[in-house]
């Protein structure tokens, strides 16, 4: 049985494919299109569909069901799907149900409370679900404009960033602020166990920019109405919305044993850490691709369980669900680009060469195996640096990623060695949470510390990514520290690189020193 799921049609379209109860492939359209001009919101994501079918070795005529996540733009969209998949059953799923299914059915739990929180999807901006076995039942729903995601987006714009794009910047900026505005945002949210009731008196219907906040809001900030936000207040405003968000979600979650989270708010690693450490739940699972793209996974899982009544669960053991490229494909691209390269004959030679480059404080582009699904690089499409490099922060953030200094990179460490260096939450394998550096290593990892001892920890399981795990161990043998700094392999403003050609373009358009694509080595 083959089930194809299509989600995020009106924002971050993606496709996933389930074959006989195994999640075979998942990929976002943007990573294949590489340009906004080549894909329009509302189009059928034909590249990601074709990619998933190719990875599964399947033809469109073999697809048993196509699960579409609402909202879809028009009735004609269904006709396009029918034309592509003439033998398929077409199934429509609600946006937030797809979010809930993507989290619960991919979790290790047999029962759980599920929260789905985003800005807006099918007129809802949040829901609380009760899940058991193969049933997910909604308990309460949150409707726009009483939206936690919308308020967070408004603050994002107020701080000079782009709403619905740069919320992660607000999150990381917040660690530099204090609690002076926490109560202000708690008052605006009006959170309780039944959800949120946003107080609209804090907004102005006549102000269309900078979040649309009104006189009462500025008065609580201690400013004149409409006054530009002073630079020194920005971290404290970010901290206010962040901590009020954490309080509100913890309140909405209530108490229980197992909790699942999906929706755009699931990308907020500080929120996830707060749920792990401050909520009354024993176990937390966050969908790593919790945004709109992840609903494609939710669509196939919901269809598998609820439409076809299959009881066998589909574990999410890896997020490396995208395309991979063989040596012949890579070599063809490198030769076509007239590049000089070295081919490393064995994995041992590959690892030893990479460790030697990292030990010389060189920044390494690392592209191997299948591309990650979701926004985070987990060791297959990564830029790597040694934590022993005193200039790693400046090189990665300023000269390569072109981003703000408060946005730190992750520290990758083998799962079994993590406790020696860090305290990490259960969702650290997919970079969905944050951890803490142990006191004796705070000076060593100063470049990656967000504030005090807070750090983005990425635990690497040998079974999930054996090559990257081997590289970390080899780095440990060479330097005494089995940790590498890891950030996503992409140019500023672009998604993760997918193909060898994407990697070549990013390599020669950035300050990366050396690049490994499979067993091919390129140096500048």
C-alpha cells in the first residue's frame, strides 16, 4: 500500500510517502525549487511529489491514496491531483488534525495529550487533543485572532524582523533579556487551561506596521505611543513574549503523563525545554518538522491509521528522508563545473581527512546521505567547525551565515557521551530543545553558549547517523573533545542544500574552507 501526503500548500509545501507502513520519503518543495519564482503558493508541489515517488521506486499509478491537507486553494486543485493519480483515493484532512497526527503517531506513546499551536490554519490557531491507540479526538479549539502564534509574529515585526519568517530570532534574542515585560504579555494573552483570549485593547486598528500595537501597550513599555523601540529594550521585549508564551502553553497543557506538540510553535526550542523541565508531564515528544511541511507526514499517518484502520505504528527514527546522491552523480556535477577534486577511497580516509581539516580550524561543508526533512541540519547537510577554534563564532556567524551574533550554532555530541559535557532534554536528537553545559566545560564551549550555560545540544545516535557519529568519535580521539559545532549548510536566506550542484554553489559563494560531498573533497 502506498499513501502520498501533501501538506503546506499555501505555505511551505511538502510531500511525504508511506509504503506498507514505512515512512519512505519526505521532502519540501522549496528545497528542490530553490527559488520563489519557480514555485507559487497553491501550486501542486510536483518536484517533491516526483522526488518521493523516485525514492520509493513507485509510479503514480501505483499510489493507493493521496491525502491532501486543507486548506487547498480551489476545487480545480483536486482535478490536478486526480490527473496525476488516476487510480488513487483522494482524502481531505483538516490542517490541525494533520499536525496532531504528525506528532502523536510518530511518538513512542500509546496515549497522550496533543497540543497543536500555530498562527492560523483552517481558521484555527490551536487545539488540544486526546489521543489513545489509533484515535485522536479534539478536546478544545482555539480560533483566530486569539492566536499565540499571531502575537509572537507581531512582536517579531515590532523588533524589526519579518513576521512569519524570523520568529526564531526573537527566541534567541530573548535569552539576553529579563522578566520586566513578562506580566505585560501574560495580560495580553489571557491564558488559561481553556486556551488564550487575546486582549485587543493593546492594539490599534489604525496602525498597520510594527505589529499594530496601541497606546496602552506602549504605555506599559514606558514609552510614548508609537515611539521607536530603544535598542536596549529589544532583548527584554523578546524575553517578555517568550516567557509569557512558555507560561501560556504550560498552562494550556495542564498535567498528565505524555505530551505531544506540533504546529509552528513546536519550532521554539526554548518552549520545548520549558515543557520538558517545568510542566507536569513525564514524557514530551515534539514533531521535529512541526510546521506546515510536517503536515504531509501527518496526512499519511492519519490516513494509515484512520482511513485504512492499521494499528501498527510508524516510528520516526530519522529525519533524513530526502534525496541522496551516488558517486557517479556527484562526479558528473563536479566535472561539469570544471572543478578540481580528490576522491577518498574509504570511509576511514574520509573521516581522517575531515578531522585533519577541522583540527586546522577550517570550516567544513559536510554533505552526505539523504537530505534532512525540516529546517534543521542533523549531520547530513551541515557546516562544521571545531569548538577548539577561538574564531568559530565570528567565522560561522559573520562571514559564512551572515547572521546576528546572538544566534548560536549547535554542539553535536555522540548520544552516549552527552552527559559528560551537557545536560540535554529528550528531544535533543532532532535539535528541538536546548540543554546546559556542565560547569567544568563552560569556558571550553563559550562560543556556543546562548546565555549563562544555555546551549543548543544535538545528540547523535550511532544507529540514526553512523557516519556523523564516527566523525565525532574520531574528532574526540584527535583532540580529546568529541564535539563539533554544527549549523545548516545553506546560503543566507535559502533552505538546506539538496543536490551536489546546490552544495557547490553554496561552497563557492561563502567562506567555507573545504567541502566533503560523499567521498569527494574540494578545497579552496
